[in-house]
C-alpha cells in the first residue's frame, strides 16, 4: 500500500498545482510503478520548474509506454510535446524530427482526431519563423476549429490567441485584440492547462506591448503575476512576467525597479535554457540605461542582447546618436525603415526613425515616417501609439519652422502620456512645447514648460534629457551663442577638458572641439581662459 499511497499523493499534488511536491514525489517513485500519464505529469512539473532535461526524459518514457500499449493518439501527444520543448529550447532539428514522427503516427489513426490539431501548432510556428503569416493564420484557424469540435479548451485558447496576434501583423488590430480577449476567457475561467495558460498569457501581453496598448498590457501583467504567485516554485513564465513588469515600469519612469525586473528575467531565461528570450531582457535593460545616460553600460547590454540572438535595433541606433555617432545612427535607421516589415513591427521602428532623422538634419525625410506613424496610430486605436504619432508630427512641424502648427499635436500627445502615467514621454513633449513657445516669442511660457520638463527628468534620473532641457533654458545668450554652445562654454570655464565635456554632455570629442572653435570665433577670443572670462562677465555661469 505504501507505493500506491505515494503515487496517490504525487497525483494529488499535481492536481493542486504544487509543482515542487509533485515533481519530487514522482521523481522518487520507481519508474516501473508509473503509468504513461504519470510520466506526462512528471514532464509537466519538470518543465514548469525549469528542469528541461528531466522533462524531455519523462516525455520520452511516456511516449514509449503509450506506443508499447498501442495508445497511438497518446503517443502522438507525447511526440508533440517533445517537439515543442525541443524547438523552444533551440533544438529545432531534433524537434522537427519529433514533428515528423507525430505526423507519421497520425497516419495510423483512423478518421479525424484532436491530436491533429496539436500537431498543427509546431507547423504554425515554422510558418511564423519563415514570415509566412497568411499560412500561419490558416493553421491557427484550423487549431481553433479542432479545439471547438473536440471541446478541447487548450486548443481553443491557443488557436484564438494565435489568430488574434497574426491578425495584428496584417494591420487588423481591433479584430486581433478582440480574439486575444476571447482567448483569455478560458484561461481566466481555469479551463486551460498550466502550460497552455502560461503561453496564452504571454502571447496576450507581448501582443499588447507590440501595439503599445499599455493599459491592456498592465491589466494582464497583473493577472499573470497573480497566476505565477499562486504556483509555488514555478520557474517557467516567471521570466516573461518579470520582463512584462519591467516594460511597464520603464514606460512609467520607474527605471531602477525596471532594471531589477530585467535582471531577474534574464537570469530566469538563462537558467531555463531560453537564451533568445534572455536577449530581449538585456535589450530592455539597455533601453533604460540609455535613457539614464549610462552609455557604456547600455552599449554592453545591447551587445549582450545581440549575442543572445535578439536584434538590438532601433535602440542601438539611438545610443549611437546620443554618443555623437550620427552617421552610424542614420545608416542604421535608414536600413530599418527600408526593410519590409508588418505594420506592428514598423510601428516600433518609426518613432526612432523620426527622432534620428530630425537630429541629423533630415527634416523632409523625417516627414514620411511621421505620416506613416500617424496612419498606423489611427488604424490601431492605441493611446500610446497615438501619443508617439503626435510627438513625431509635432517634432517634424517644429523642425520645418511651423511652431504654431506643431503645438496642437504636441499638447495632445503630452495629455495622452499624462493619462497613461508616462512621465518621461510627457516631459519629452513638454521640451518640444517649450521650444515652440520660444520660437513664437512666448519666453515665460517656454520657461515654465522647460523647467517642468527638466525637473521631471531630474527626478527620473534621465540625465541626457535633463541636460538638453537645461540648455534650452538659456536661449538669450550673447554673440549668437546657441544653447548647446552655452553649455559647452560653462564647462570650459569650469576648467574641464574636451574629453571631460564630451563625457558629461554625451557628445563625441570631435563635436566638442567644433563647439569650442565656434565659441572662440563668436565671442572673438583666442584662448579657453579668455572664453572663461567672457562667460563670467556675461553671467553665463
């Protein structure tokens, strides 16, 4: 009776989703006492605890036991799970072999069978990887159909979430979001098994992040956090959960906490054998460091993300721009804009494109991406993307010299960011509004906006943006000095070298040298000492 009792306790722990207890109890039992379903339970518990090798071994045992017993459909399910675990773990060739084996076994199964719906899932992933979104969408529809015909909640939820996300990539955002919401009904109701529930949760949140629907992303991230915490010892999906929390913290300006979440996510991903996902966490980490002005650390994080298989652009191009590598930034962003992309992924590139093109003086070229972004924002209907579009349009109009026309989209964008609780992006809009007021001669209003923006940047720890706002607060410099030249002159007067100034202002030494030369010419002096005396005489310090 001891073995029977131990097995009953293990199965009970599994049903209660006590994964550590279930994994330990099933692992301790003599394998000869376990049925195929027990090996499948052990595989699930091992997977959720991040024990990938044990998961694979348990699935292989379950597969053999089912095959020997003539339970072909059950063996097909084991082959399907082996394929998924191996493919997601980076072993695409071995996983593909299990897909082929499951297809061969299905030839022995008469008539229609729900397992055919499961085997469509890795085939759909293959279509997605090849960029064949139309074919992938057809498979997703089939998966949903199998789920409904066979009353299989896992397939219904997964199929609907896949359909929804793939619709996003064709630009049908409202329709796609509606399907994603429908997929979550079964998950929230507890109808969906743990692994599929975790996958659908993450698919939903990733989709919301991609279309900049931060409100919906926040709701589901909170739900995913609660779901993870209800399963002690859970490792899988906790990395994704940390990334999603960090992303929301980043957009809301909680940079220190965001870095903690991204570090936690990277560690979880690496320990679970999912390096490409760790690359996403590193790239998100780099974004925060770039905004904070920790440029060397940001560059290192971008490089790590790239080494882990995650594309660091367009963030890396923005970093190059901040460091004065304008030619590199311009070449990179032009390549990104020229590459064919679906509407969702274009929406992620266009804001950076407008910013970099304008910073490099390519005003007319920037108008195209800004207009495209406005079109996508209208089609998507997401507040954050609409705010990005307003910021971009206002930036272009300002660069074209039409400050009055720039103000309405900038004010609307600032209000939208404020409503979303995104202080950093709101302050960026206030900087542009301050510039517009300066150009229109309303200097007191300009000072109010720029002072507020500078204060927000300082509180957030966004040093490069704070430096920019500070420079703009000195518009009435003598001898035609620009705001940036006044900043450089102040540092020259404090005795700093060109290298030190470059580090403090996040510029290249060559750019600083050019500013110093222009300053000496404008104030009609021949030495740095004389330039410092000029700064003191004109109350620029």
